[in-house]
C-alpha cells in the first residue's frame, strides 16, 4: 500500500470514527450505532498483517471504542474474542518511536478495558522485553516508564513501583501520549498530579496510582506480594457502615475540649449517604469516601477517594489533599500566585482507612451499640446462628450477603505555612513528618465496621 492509499484509508476510518462517536453521544450512550457494527465486521474481515502500522493502531482504537460502547449501553463485560481481535491488530514490531509510544498506550488501555489480570501480566512481560530498546528516545522512554509504573501498581510489584515513581517525579509537567484530559487542560499536568485528578473525577475507571506511590514503602512491609489473593477487577457492593469516634486531639484548646466532649458521648451510628461501591483494580481497591468531601475549584465538592492494596484478610486505603483556609477563599488567585516564594497557609488532610476481615454477615446489616440494626435492616438471630464450620448448604442462603470488615478510620488535619511553589511539590506530599511542622493540628480516629459484598 503506497503513502497516498494509506492517507486516504486513515482519513476514511477517522471520519467514520468521528461519525460513530457523535451518534453514540446523541443516543446518550445508550445505543450502539449501526455504523459501529458495520465497521467491526469490516475490521474482522481484514488481515492485520497486510495493513500498515498506522492503520493497525486506528483499527485497534475502533475495537476499543466498541468495547466501551458495549459496557456503556448494555453493561456488558468485554468479550474475550473481541479482546483477542484488538490484540491481533497491535501485535507488530513498531518501526519508530511515535508508533511504539502509541502502541504502548493502546496495549495499556486494552488491558484496562479487558478487566483481566492475565492481560496485565502479559502487558508487563511485553514491556520488560522491550526495556533495552526504548532508551534512545526520551519521549518513548518516559511513556514506557509511565505505563510500566501503572502496571506494577496494579500487580503489586512494590519495588518496581518505587523505582519507576522516582523517575516519574523528575519528568516535565506534561502527559506522555495523547491524553484527552491533557488536551483539555489549560495548564500542563504532571502525570502524578493527573492520576490524582482522574481518580477524584472517575474513581470507577482508574486507581489513584499517585497515592500508591506516596505510601509504597509502607505497603512493601504490610502487603507481601506472596500473600496476595488471586488478583481481579470488579466492583464490591458496600451494604452497611457504622462509625464511632474513638479518640481525638487538637492543638487548638477550644476545639480539643469540644472533641473530648464528643468522645464522652460518642455512640456507633450508621453513615448517611454511603457510597455504594468499592472498585477493584488488581491488588488495589478504591473507595469514594462520602463522609469526607474534597473541595473542587468551580465545582461542587466531591467525596475523597481512598486507594490502597488489599488481600484476603486486610486492606489499607489512603488519601491526601491540600486546600487553602476558607478565610483566604476571597483572595484573588492571581494575587496569591504572583510570588512563588511567598509564604502561604494551607490545610493538609491525610486520611487512612485500615480494615481487617472478620465474620460473614448474613443480612448485610450491622448492629449499633443499642443492639438495633442500621438502615438496611436485618435479623440478628440469623447472624447469631451462623456456624463457620458448618456446610454452606445447611445454612441460610442469606449468609452470602457479605463480610464484616472491622478497623479504624484516621483523619489528620493540619494548618501549615509553606512556600506557594511547594504546594504541588511531591516532597511535601510524601513528607510523613509534616505534622511536626504544623501551626495547628487535629487528629481524629473512628472505629468502623463495614459490610462488604466481597467475593469468595
């Protein structure tokens, strides 16, 4: 195929893709256009090995568009044969750096959409095999590190997460590859800031890999990869949750007195407006924490998104965000940022949710301290009659409702004075000793119980 024919075919396919995406959007993502079905038939009839690499990348993208449409319109899991078809179009030796960069991005996106740990294991091996060939081009090398970093986070390879994360820190504040979010952003975002942004906006689509990097040293000690359960992708239903303020302290005398009064009268209460799902990405879980809201510029506040590793017996999820004191909210943004060396006050919030799996909940509900069930209802006698050693067939089917996870939720909030330029600094965000430098500090710990529909 000559260059003119390639350009013509690319134009026709890109025009068709634009038309398909437009029609799908018009249907409010409810109906797959017939043009998409026709295009899929056209792609299936072609031999990928006879098409140039640019065409192969575009056909792979069209197949991934079809996967997204099926999930959106029908809630359908990706078909194994469709994933296999998309991979066949990506199975080639890239001839130059831009093509190889796009190929890496397509392979990562396909692995994520496949919701398959097997695909991520294959992706990791494929990336490692090309390690010696990517160093000659800076953009390709950075993109390789970025995707390898994400892959290692999902697979729980903590040593590699730390190694790749340290390289990512030194990158320019630009996102390698063609990210729609980077194109929409007025100010270029560093990849580690972008992960934060995507997780807050779309917690069900991508894990907060930045938060994993901040805490990877702790994970390496607590979550040995040899003890992880079979990794998976999915959604676990949160059925019930109760919390009770257990301990608290504030360097502000008035606030500390109020907190001690709260502890003295604290009782276990159900969490209102409970987020209904926890999202699973391989060895990571991510949860939009409805009872802590993160302020968002020019938007309504969003639930803080906690992310971290899990295994059969425990999970630990964390989040961290920085905001300006409300008293400074009326100060013009331009005025605040004129001098990057100016000292400003910010409030840092660190959240940590640590849970240990205990016993099954037959009803999906919990009892508070008054021995009454929370909002989801339930029969306490059924719970009391459950026998872990008995045959499942001899017990009520309702015992499969979920598992009770017990633990603590810590919220550390401190007022700090730092340089304006240090607010987005990774060193500041990774500094676990920040509390010692705070002007004011409040620490609170709640005991927490969650009923979670985790599979077994």
